[in-house]
C-alpha cells in the first residue's frame, strides 16, 4: 500500500512541477525565427543529450543566449516543455535553447549539474557557428530546473562540478539567472514540501539522516559568494512544493555577500504559475534578461 501511495505521489509531483511558462504542446513557429530541434550537445554514458535551439532570422551580430532547464523533480520532464518560451525569447532578440539532462534515480546528483554545465560550454564552443555571444549567457528554469539554473549561477569556476562532458576547454560560467520557484536549501525542505521525502532521496542518494553531506553539497545557498551572478527569483507565497522562504533565504544571502539579487513575490501563487501570475512571471523574466544581457 505504501509503495502504491508513493507512486501516486510521484505522479502528482511530476504533473505539478512541469513549468507553466513553457507548455509541452508544440508551439507555432513564426516565420521570423529559425527553430532547430534535436541538436546533440553532450554524450555522457552514451545518453546523447540534445537541445532545441531558436534564433531570430533577422539578427545582426552575435546574439545573447538564454538556456532553459525544465522541471520535473529531477526525475521527469522534457525539454520540449520550454519550446514556447524559447520561441518568445527569440522574438525578443535572443538565441534561446532548452536542454535534456540526465534524470534520477538512474543518474543522481551531480549528473544533472554536469550536463547543464556541458550545455553552457557547448554554447561557447559553437558561438561562431550559430552566431552566439559567448560573453552573454543567461539561464533559467522552473522548480528542479530553477535549482539547476541557480547552481550554475553560484558555482562558476568550481572544478568539481564540471564533469566529463564535451568542450572541456570552455568555461561553464553564466552571466545571470532567473530562478522560478527553485529550491535553495535541501536541508530545510523536509516537512515544508509535500514531496521532498519522495524526490530528494532519489536525487541525493538518501534522506537527510543518511545523506546529509549531499543535501548540503547540492544546495545553492551554501555556494553563495560575492562572485554569484545577478539573479532574479520568482516565487509564489502559497507554494506547497518549494516554500517561498527558500527564495527569501537565497536573495538575502546573496545581498549580504555583495552579489546582485532580487525577489519577485507573487501573493497567493502556488507551484506552477497560471493566468495572470504566469504572465507576470514571464514578463519579469524577459525584462530581466534584456537588462542583464543586452549591451
């Protein structure tokens, strides 16, 4: 009975954790952008990880880049859930891509970290081919994807998380982050998240009692330094999966360290924005990337 209940909780969590700003339904591709799907960017353990890429056709000069990382509790989700957002970003003058990464429990932490860093390195290695500006790379994600985006923003230059993916000669540092309801401190998730007891042991190889070191090591909050990149956190006050306080802690610690950080709080919003909340979050995300990545 308990096993069956756990499976149903997992299914519910996956449904809620998928990003609302990029639905899985294939978006209409406007004539003004070039959409390329299924480009391989790394091949760890023969997994042939791929990305979808969108660029404006009328671009002049190297383009700033936004990388989107899907949610799904570190164990589910698809890159296509962000296809609609990357099309919108391309219409705003960005090159934008959404990536597949390895999932738990087969591939626990830090495999997903290795993959996201490989994606950043791929952008820089292919800057000339695709017209990217390798000095202006932003990253965003929702929930688990928000965590992975945030981790990129606080661990630039930390060699232990680079992994063995492609283009090792390139940097995996990013310019800025938009973290949409992503967790910052896994040690404080139990009891305040309806699915932490299901999700985190799969991702971290145990619970807080048996794998505390991994919980600390995987939490962006404990990697904040003055070198953390400019970050916008977007979070609802009624989030039952990732508590709003997780964003508050991160922004406060970044500011205390002298790093640039801001928090957009959406009163009454839960996990997976809808309606006006989704519109507000998306507008803030685009505005932040324009501010940070446009010369």
